[in-house]
C-alpha cells in the first residue's frame, strides 16, 4: 500500500479519557495532520473516533491516540479498518 493512500479507521480509546481534554486535543492533532472524521465520548467512558487520512498521517494520529493528552491514561486502543467515505472535516460530536 502506498503511503499516500487514504485509509479509514474506527478507533475506540479506553482508559481515563473523559474530562481530560481528549476530544479537543484529538481534533487539534487531526487538524495538524490533515485527518478527517469525528470524535465523541461514549457512555461506557471510552472515546470513539472515526478517522480518514493518508497512511502516514494515520500512523502518526494513531500513535498520538495511544498516548493522548497530558492528563489522560490510555489503557487500550482498538482500531477497526473500514471503507473510505471521503469525510471532509474533523468534528467533535456531543
């Protein structure tokens, strides 16, 4: 797969990821990297991200997701590949 190919992932981040600025920081990183998609808190305490980006940008974004912002404690990141849907922006869902 070429590094400029667009990939689609659904990402579930588990751990201490609510109330620590995870969504806002994910949007900031996505905007810096050119990642398109959305992020939202789930009722089970995890964060759900839908993301589309080049393979290189996605790798960098996933590396960030595994660390999260300063006060987060990421315990697990589940990545589910999917079909590219050509998302046009990155949004925070409430």
